[in-house]
């Protein structure tokens, strides 16, 4: 499963939907306290997690000859759903 492109593309869609949720929450208020809580969890996870992942993803990207700018953008947008399959050889990028 971890070597299946469709699995990783599906997870990448989930990562993008996380960003959509974050942006939506920044522009609108939630009526539900539970939805607001979910939004805060995603915001904190994405906001802290993706930048921290750069320390792991950039050496992998460099080894795979991915340009620095592309590696930073893809890590911040997709997180580990981009660099883990890159490291495993699932994505050629």
C-alpha cells in the first residue's frame, strides 16, 4: 500500500482539503463548537507540522534532484504525503 501512487495521491487530496478547511475557518466562523475545535486542531497540526517537516524533506528532495523552491512548496502544501513517497521511489517528481 505504501508503494501505491493512488494511495499517496488520495492522501495528498486530504492534505489540500486540510488547507481548504484552514482558509475557510480564517474567513468564516463556525456555528458548531466541535467544528471550531477540529479547525483548531488542523490549524495547529498543519501550521507547526509542515514547516518542521522541511528538515526531513529537503535532504530527500536534494538527493532526488528536486529544486529547493519546489521542495519547500510541496512540503508546505502536502507534507509527508509528498516527501515519504518521494523517498520510497513511488514518485519521481
